[in-house]
C-alpha cells in the first residue's frame, strides 16, 4: 500500500508535466527521506531498486521531452540555454544512481541526435571529472570530449581533464600527439607516467627543445622558458617520489624512478648525440637554464639521502660532474660558479656530510672571483663570494690570504665580514669609506657600535679613535650626519673635533650642521652646552662664506655675546647685521644711524650715475627700496616704546634723507628716477603718519630753507598725497564709528529682549516636594522658577542646599539639572555657573501672588525695578561674549577726538595721554561681527 502510495504521488506529478519535481520526489523516496517510506518494512535494497527503475523511466521521458521541446528557430544561444537547463539534471541523477552505463550509452546516444545537446552534455562532465567524481569514461565519449574542447579552443581545459582521468580509456598515442601539438606538457607527462610507466621519455622530448638554443647561447622564447621550468619541477617530483602534476608515485616504483632519473641526468652523451656535443649534456643544459634552481632541486634531493648507499654514490657522482662541467668551462658567469660552490659549502657544512671536494677547487674559485684583471661584474662576484662564505665556505679558505685577495679586488663587504669575525670593528670603518656604494652607511655603523649593548669599552674606544682620524672625510661626506654623531656620543669633545678640522670650509659646514637648528640635526641643543666662543667662531665663518644668511641665522642661534658678535660683523663690514645686533642690544639710535648711512650712500650712488643704462638704474633703485623698507621696519618696531622727541629723531632724518636727492637733482633728471623717488618718499610719509602728528610733518617740511622761499610747487605732490591719506582715514573712521554704533545698538536690544523674557514652568508643582505651589498656603514661601522650566519652593531648595555664594551674593541652582553634575566642590560649581551650566533662578513669586492682584501694596512691592540673579548672569555672559576693547570707551574717545583739534583721532601732537589711546595700541583690533540671533 505504501509503495502504491509513492507511485501515485510521482505519477500525479508526471501527469502535471512536472518531471523535475517527480525526479526529486523519487530520489527522496530512494534515500528514505520522504514520509511515504518512513517505517516501511522489507528489504531496503529492494525498495531502492524499485525506485531506481522508476527514476530511469522518468529520465528517458525527461530526455525525450528535452529534445522535443527544443526551440527549432532562433539564436543558438537560446538552444544552448534550453539544454543547459535540462541536460545537467540527467547527468546528475545518472551519477547519483551510479548508472554510468546508462549515461554513456543510451542517454549519450539519445542526446547526440542534437549537436547542441551533445556539446552541453560533454561540457557538463567537466566539473565531475575535476572533482574526481567521474574517473572512468568510455573511449568514444572521451574522444568526442577532446574533439569538442579542441573545436572550442579550450585546450587548457582538456589538459586539466586528462590529469584527472583513468588513462585506460584513452588512445595513448593519439593523446600524446595531441598534447605535444597543443603544448599540453602536463597532460603529456601524465599520460606517459600513468599510461606507460614511462618517466624518461617526457624529459627527452623537453630537452630536445630547450638544449639547442641554450648551447648556442641564444635567448629562450617564453614558451621554451615554460618548458624548462616544467622540466625542473618534473625532475624534482621524480626524485622526491611524487607524481607530476599531482599525486604520488606508487611506492614500489619510487626507487626505480629515482635511479632512472639519476642515470638519465649523468649520461655522458644523449641518445642522438652529434660529434660536437659536449659531455654531460643534460646537466650542462639545466645549469645553463637556471643554475640556482637546479642546484636547489639537488639540495632537496640530497636531504632524503640518509642510509641509502647507492643514493650516496649518486650524490658524489653528480657533484663531481657539476665541478667538471662548471670549473673546466668558461661559459658560466661568476654568479653561476658562485652558486655551485655555495651549494657545495652548504653540503660540506652538514654534520653527516659524506661528500668529498678537493680544497684546491675552492682556491681556484677564490682566484676566479677575486681576479683583479677582470673589472666586469664586480658587484656580482663580490656578492657570490659573500654568499659562499656565509654558507660555511669560509672553512675552506686561509683567512689571511682571503683578506689580502679581497682588499686587492676591492671586495670591501668581504673584508667587513672577515673583520667582524675577529671583532676588528675599527677596520670596518675603512671598508665603508673606501666603498663608494656604501660610504654613507658609515654613520649608522659607527652609531650602532657606540650605542648598541654588547661591545666592550675598548672596542668602542677604537671605533671612536678611528672616526676621529677620519673626521674630515666624514664631514665632507655628510656634514649633518657627522655633527649628529658627535653631538650624540661625544658632546664634550666638540672643541677637539674643531681643532682636527683644519679646512675652514669643512669647519664651517660642521658648525652650521651642529648649531643651526634649521639643518635638521636631531639633537637637543640645550644638552650640547656649547661655549659662546664656538658660536662666535661659526658666525665669523658665516660672515666669510655666506654673508647673506647671517641675519636669518642669528635669529635662530643662541649662546653668543652681542659685543663680540658686533665686532665680528663690523670687521667684515656687514652693516645690516650690525644694525640688527645694535637693535637687539637696545641701541636703537645707533642701529638707525647705520641703516640711514647705508640708505644715503645708495641714494648718492643713483644720483651720481644718472643717465646710465636702465638695467643698472633699476637695480640701484631696487637696492634703495630694500634698504628703505628695512629702515622703516626698524623705526616701526621701536616707535611704540619711544617718546615723541625720540620718534622725531628717527623719522625726520629718514624723511630728510629721501627728500634730499629730489632737492639736489636737476630738473633734467630722468622721469623714471624722479617718479621712483617721489613714490618712495610717499611711502615714508605714510609710514611715519602713524607715529608723528600731521601738523608736525607739515611744519617740518615748511621750515626747510629750500621750501621756505616760495617753492611749494616742488612738494605739491607730497602735500596732496598726505591730504588724500587724511581723507581716506577720515572716511574709514566715520565708517568704523557707524559700525560700532550699530553693533552696540543690536547688542543692547538683544540684552533687553533676553532679560525681559518671561518663563513658562514645565509643571505647576514643586519638583522636590511634588506639591502644587498654589496649595501651600500655610507658609510665606517664595516660588523659584529656573530657565530650564523646573519650579521649586525656596524652602525646599534650602533644605537640599541648592544655594551657592558667588562674589558675596547668594544664588540658587536647579536641583534636578545639577544633582548628577555636582561633586561638592565650590570651585567647580563656580566655574560651572560662569559657563552657564548651573542655571540661576529667573523669577521669584510669593504663594499669595495669585490672590493679591487687587492689593495696591502687593502691586507696589512687586513692581520695583530690581535685577535678579538670572538677569545679572545674562549680562555677564554678554560681556564675556564681546570681550575686548570697551565699545563705550571707543565711542567716547571717537566723540572726544571728533570735537577737538579739527577731528584728528590719530594726531601725535598731544602729549602723554594721547599716546595712551586705544587706537595707538599695536594690538588694537576691530571685531566686526553680525548681531547675535535671538530666540523668539
């Protein structure tokens, strides 16, 4: 009954043309997962056989349906998509039912009626083969499979399939030919190994391709390089007992395969040798192809040679062949020969070594690598010898002879290796300095020896002594590194280093790197403890070799004496530097006189050379302008700290110096020079107007004897320029006053709006006692409302100690808002109030307020204009927000200046208080900001 039940369910799906669902349901019955077969009695294998037969019937029906419902018209892609949806279902269930006979006979024959269905069927087999779920395939299907992938140019897929299949189903000769023609070398080797147990033939075929170009010295093509790499991997797998490209060689064949491969490699001649062929062609070819990798293959093979006597004999035999091929032949490069002897050194250094190598051969290699007559491949030969020594080959050489030959060949890395073994670290410094490729690394080496633990005091002292012997070389190489080395390790011996530096240029570079922080030396200048005489010595050298950088350097230097430095700059006639130092000393007038003298000399130079070439005249004018700008900057920096008389002693001589050439020059002066001098004079007038009163300037000009005789036309341009400046400043002042008035008006309006705004409590009960404030009539208690909206009885707040004393006044704090923030420290609470975190009360009212609106006395008591703490705090916050010069003070001073002395706010003719004006302060700034936005 139960079986009849599952048949009925499957037949029901078939009637509805649901073949895929019917197959799935039948398979679930086959595996015993469907409910209809749970608890069935009887033989399970019999039940599976019945279901399997029924599934085979459905599969035939499914295949017929796939062919019949195939679109007859349309693109080929549509047909492929149709069969890709249908055919994999057939393949899946045939393999699940383990019916490969059905799959590759009746099903394959039926689907082969349609070429598209046949191609899809063959492609469906690929994932099963690659996953090793389908190993055996009939010869006909395999042939069709290879042909199909060939036609679609998917030969790489064919190679992947072949190495996963049972070779018995293949036509070996045909497959080998196909693989060779399509360069499927992995598949070819697989077929030879698995199909014929033949391991030598693949190597012979590959050698025939790569050997001729290598022997002829030609460059291999990319395809030949691929073949050579596969050949090396194949040899390695055979000698290691592994199958190529995957799996393992059967254990009974491993010794045989190893012997065959060794015998093949050490053959004296190939099977088809020509008379010109050299001995041991296979070893020679592999060495020419990739020496290092071939020797690595042999090294891995030698690791497995333990107690096998025959293998040890093969090992010695192949080493002898390697030596004979490479040492007695000049075709190999130093790098290749070095690889061989590095390989031998590693083998000889093993504790269980059984190899014998004549020591004379190592001496020959040393002679070959250190040949002084051969300058080619110098770095390569040195690196090869270094690898040989590091691999243990040093025991094969006499060390003294090795060092002599290395020094002669300029192999400084070899010398370093030998000296380090003997702890002669000081000699290594010579190795670095003589090696042009590594000379800059000497600083790091010296630093490491002196700082890294593990070296004795004698070794460190010898290294430092050697460094001192070569200090000039170190400074000339890298002055910054040399200075950093001295400052880090021997800051107390700087004077000794200075004495050793006889070359003044090197001394200058060393001191600049040591003292000038802009050079990037990573040393704390405060820890150097350099005496002033050393700094002054550097300044003197700077005056000699780079005078244009003296002022900039003095600005960053420390620890020098002003008097001695002034004498140095005077000695080298660096007037600008002397003026800078006098200003730093406090002698402003002396510095000004020097700059004024420089300016006058340059002005005299351009007036005495009028009419010369324009280029020279322009250069002279540029010098005048630069000197004048420096002089003006000197006066401006110091005018704030001088009185009126001292200011005039600076500015008026400067103005006179600029006007003098204009008075003395003839009317025939070049227009370019005349206009330039007038422009520079106006620049002086504009600069001094900020420190000297305008009437004083005009009075000084008019008192000049030249202009006092009615020649005002000559200075008309200067006076008009000063008047234009005055008009500009007047307009600027009026605009500034208007802006300040508007800003103050907005601020006061916003303040008034803020302090008069009413508060809306969030609730009508006290936040502490939770009673409505209207119902507590028994006590004359005030109601406190905060800006946060919380409402309290004053008595409740007092009980919670929510009061704080600030500047002698008692202020309330909101209990709920501040209970989580309070820590009980008055200082912190005070800071919080200043920042607005604690909200003082905004409104106070008595409980009888609502009943006494008609009481005149009550009205009088509540209408008194008194600022409460909230209003006071709002005002304080506003003042803090606009902190700076008082706006009222600005307006007051502006109004006073406007009504006095003809409206000259920047006038300097007033005494004392005039120069304490806000506008005369060098830090005065106008803070023009938009008015604050108020909340409605």
